[in-house]
C-alpha cells in the first residue's frame, strides 16, 4: 500500500510541473529509428500476464515513443522529449512531467534500452536471450517485460 501511495505521489508531482501534452509525432520524418514486435507484461508478481504488440521509436534528437497495444486497445502509450514526458495507461490513467522521468516506469525508457546502448533505470535488470529477445525485471516490484523484436 505504501509503495502504491509513494508511486502515485511521485507521478502526481510530475503532473503539476509540466504542460499536459508533447506535440504529436510523425515517425516517418528523418531521424527516427523504429522497431515493432511483441511484449508480455506482468505488472507484479503473481499478476496476470498481458501480451500484445509493441512499437518503439527513438529520434536522434532524444525524443522517443512507445505503444503497447492489443487490438483494438492501446494498453500503454508513452512519449518523451528532452524536457517533457507523458504516459497513458489505456483510458484510465494519464501522467506527465518535466525532465526527470520516474525510474519506476520502465515504459518511458524502452526506446533507449532497446534501440541504443542505454542500460535500464535503477532497480531494473536486463537479460538478453539472443538478438531478438530481451527480458526486463524490476528487482523491487517483480514487474517484468519479455520483449521480442525481430
């Protein structure tokens, strides 16, 4: 319970400090690297796994985009720029903030982890299972993402 309250407080603090929206992205413009694949997400230990399609995109200017969806629904949509971030969890939750992204929310870091040489944020570990399969695990919460990017 305390962790949930702390997490909510951290995200809500971010909501106060930044504008609500980052300008829309056009992933077809020069500078973007994109990959599509599959992901299995387990929110916490013993939670039901959710699988679906994953799109990650990273721009040379540092902007990034992630979409995790299971037709016809978007489960997670995240976008970052050099000075803002936002994330939607379906139609239920929307969070945003300034330059400091919460390390607890790995979705905000996925493009950098998967498309460049960046390591996962604090408390997260990465295990590579060949060239196309990566597992990310949060050691504190047991949240897990198994990612397949051909």
